[in-house]
C-alpha cells in the first residue's frame, strides 16, 4: 500500500501554473534525449529537425498552419467539455463522420460551380460531427454509460463506415481501384492563403483563430461557460444551484463534436481534396494533448496547437535525417502529455503521508 495520499491545495500558485508548460517541454526533451540515446540516434540532429527546420522554409511554415488548424479547432471544442469533466475521446470519429457527410455534397455534384458548396459542406460537417457526439451524450444521460468508452468505440465505427464507402458506393470509378472518392471541384475547397502558389496553407486558419476568440469569450465572459465549469467541478452544488448535469453533458459533447466535424471539413476541403482511408494523422487524439498542454485555456490552446504542429512537421525530417523509427514522434507526444498531467497534478495537489495531521503539513 502506498503510504501517501493527494490533498487538494486551497489555492494553486499562479507562478507554478505558468511553469507547468515549460517544465513539461523540458522533461519531454530530456526523456526524448534518453530515448534517442537508447536507439543509438543523434539527439542533436533529431531535435534540430523537430524544432528548427520547420521554421526554415516557407513550405514548412505553410505546413505548420495546415496542421495547427485542426489541432487547435478540435482542442478548443474538447477543452470546453474537459473543463466540465466530460471526457470526449471520440473526436477522431466525429471528424471522420463530419468529413464523410460533407464530402457527399461535392461527390453528388462534381461539376458544380456554385459558390455556396463550401458553406454547405461546413454546415453539414459541423452538424453531423455534433450528431455523432450526440449518440454518446444520449447514452450517458439516459443510461449513465461512460462517454469515454462510447466515444472511443464510435471512433472505430466511423472508420469502418469510411472504409466501406470509399471501397464501395463512393469509390472513384476512374481511380485505378484505389480506395478513394473523386477529387472535389474547386468550389468545394478553401481558398489558398497565397493564390497560385505551391504552398498549401488555406484560409481555414483564420476561421480557426476566430472561433478560438469566441471560445475565449464563452469560457471567460459568459454565464453558460461558468455554469459548465461549476457543473463539472461540483455536481452536487450545481444541482442545488439549479444547474442541470444533463445539460452539461449535452453541451460539452455537442460542442466537441461540432468542432471535430468542422475540422473534418477542413481536411477534405483543404490539403486532401477528397475522401480517402486516412483523413487525419490522429488529430483527434493529438488534440487531447493540445487541450491539456494549453491548460484548457483558449489562448493557451492556440499556442500549444502551433507547438504540436511544429512537432508534426519536424517529425518527418527527424525520421529521415536522424533515422528515427516512425513511432518515435508519437512517443515524444506521449511524453508531453504524461509530464503535463504529472506537473499539473502536483500544482493542484500536495502529497501527504497517510495518517499525518493537517497541522503537520
């Protein structure tokens, strides 16, 4: 039996909270160095590829913007639920369903030049991502089913639906038997940040930053945002104050699903331009790290999202130049999450020997 217990701190230190992200990155790099040493790879070359090379070319900067957009968007939606202690682990599935349903529009009208196609895709993708999350919300509120397990299992179902469609009804007849849909028309794509350029960054990053501002206003300056926080932290007090626990579950999951569905539209209307077996490199899971690394704060999430995007872009160079296995960047992301959670826990709690009096601490 462990002879210690965690005791909540009455007032966590603001300075300690500010140090958490810095400490997280430092410890992650330390463990990353040890990992590279064990693998017999040069740590200096790997970290140079991870954190320096992404800023050296305009193409890499463009790729950072592409990858930061879905990470920030999904993390903003998840963070609202996480603040209320509603754990949506199904953003990957919600992204997939949003992309599938939005993609049906350009697949149905491939020759269309209607400028309303992209707005229609944004609407459909957002609503269907929200609807997919609503399954978990209903099961949680009606049967007290764990939203963690339900959303996680819905991820697998969404992927199977995608694979069935692109290998069957939605398969491109001229695609040389590749499992993919037709390429979408230009009106179904986000405009590029720089027209007629080889850079792939598009205007969706502006939409994401605007929604991040709205998230900050909602969390910091709205009664509904305060009600979600209270409902998650102290459910009994929330009940006596007239706050609905079921409402908290529904809003948390629907907002997360909407953000993930919109991110799915960003992928198929951005760098991909069609439906294919892999719509995201696990953005739905990486966004969980972004949300916590950003301290569940909308501004912090923007910074953390760009930081994680740098790691994504740098990972390709690290694999090629340092000879790292493809799984190494994923392990590095895991270090970030583990050390953030550990550091944040010690900020909000203190260790006390079991049986020790409060006066002694």
